[in-house]
C-alpha cells in the first residue's frame, strides 16, 4: 500500500523517497535485502538494516501481558516496543534529514519505525495506522503516537471510529482516505485452474495463514461444512505462513503457497467466492480485489470493517458461526445468478471509492493542508 502510494505520487510529479528496512519477513525481520539506495519508477528507495530482538518479551512475559490486557508501565511499553526489531540507521537518517521533507508518512502503527519515527518531526508527520481492535492498539505508546503527529490517515470509517476510542485527542487533520487497488488488465480464470490442477469449484482464502487472521477458525468452519456433504467446494488457500492443514481435510483444502502478484487476479476470478474470516482488518484489500474480479465475498460478521464494506456495497455475505458459514456456501452454490449480482455490486463499489485517482486526491489534499499549516 505505502509503496504503491509512493509511486502514484511520483507519477503526479512529487519527489518521493521510501525509507524502509532490509527485511523481507515480518516474522523474523532478518536482513535479506542489501542496504543502500535504489530507484523504482521514479521513487528513491533507501534500505536500512534491522537489529532484531534478544527476547525481552519472552523474558519478562510482556507480550502475554499485553494480550491479556494488563497494564504496562511506561518503561515496560518501551521495552516491548524495542524488543521485536529496531532500525537505528533509519532513525538517524530521518533525524538528520527530517526538515528536508515536506511531509513524512509512517505506517503501520505497531512498528518501531512508526512509533519512534513519529517523534522526530511530529509537526510534519502523518501516521497511517492500519488499526485493528486488538490489545496492542490500547498501549499508551500507541495513543501518544496518534495524538502527537500532525495528521492521521484512516482506511475506513470503522477504523476512524476505533481511532477516536483509542486516542480521544486525535489531531484535527485526520481523515478517512481509504486505500486503492490496481485494476488488472485481464483475468484468466480457466488458465488459473489448469495451471494449478484445480478440477473442482473452490472458494479462496488469500492472506496470512495464522490464528490472528482467522485461518484456524476457517478450517474448523469448513470441516463442519464438509460433514453435511452438500457443498460442492474445495477450499484453496494462498499466502504467507504454514497452513497446517489437518489430515482429515487434506483432500479438500489445497495450499498453493505464495503466488506471484501477477497470478493473483486470476486466482480471485477463478474462485466461486472469497472467504474472509479475519476480524483484524483496517481495510481488507483482498475483498476489493475479489469484487473487482467479479467474485462475491463471504466474511465473518465479527470484523467491523469488512462487515461495513459488505453492507455499504451490498456485495457480500456475513456469518456469525459455522452454521451461517455453511449457509453462505450453499447460497453461492445454489444461487449463482444472485451471487453474481452481489459480486457486481461489490465491483461497482470498488470502482466508485477505491481507485488510485480517488484515494490519491484525498491524500494529496491532506498534504496540501499540512504544508499550508507549516508555512504559516
């Protein structure tokens, strides 16, 4: 999202730099890219090495306490924030050059680079937090970050409302800018099925295969549906993380691993529906990509953001338990024309709200206002 926005601003003749790490994985934060400067489509990219954790969280049980909602003292929050990874050379670069940037946009809220980067030049900093309703978001260090910067960009109205609950003193220049998705030139659903040997109709899960994204819940719900024997779908999954498919589901749950970005549009188009079991979403890009591909969405009703998108667009179905999940699958199987109508509504919704021209206009206006304030 941030890289795409940077390139889109460069196409509007802005000078844009990305300051990022040498890490590829947000699990290990190991340095896999070379440090240094490169350029991509008019954007200068500066990579800095990470310094990874020595295990303070496990030593003091800080992460477990955060997850339980326990109060952490300021020194404990600082230890927690510094434990997973740090990027001291990025911090020093920003400290030295901050006044040379008209604006500094930091994202997401949970990263060391955002928490500490926002302290360097708060008067010209904007945070795109990508908030989830989770214990980490209730830390005082997060509230301080959101309250101290010049602006905050939210991706959806539910995230905006959550931001107010978490940080009542948000800066006046905060807004819902949304996020944008690229519109593919073409889709190849038949070719996708052939390339991956998919013989049966399937529903798709695309994302991180981990409990925090609802993957375990989805496996249980799908297993319960298979017991009834009247839903003709396999579950195909792609993304990061180890899927850990139980032996009893191996015949009907197909892991394609991590697909290239060029292959993903056809994956969405080939599916009978996208399933989104994650309650921890600030936007849900995969939902938008599925709708663009003409595919309906089935999502957990526990996620405020995706439920909001489904209700606004009329393009998706939501479920509260395994029984309702099975009902959603049956609807897609038994009423394909009605399901196609849902998908068309979703596509219309994305095109009306989440193209780059639309989203970038909102971001640009926010930055223009920030620049005017700095020059007063």
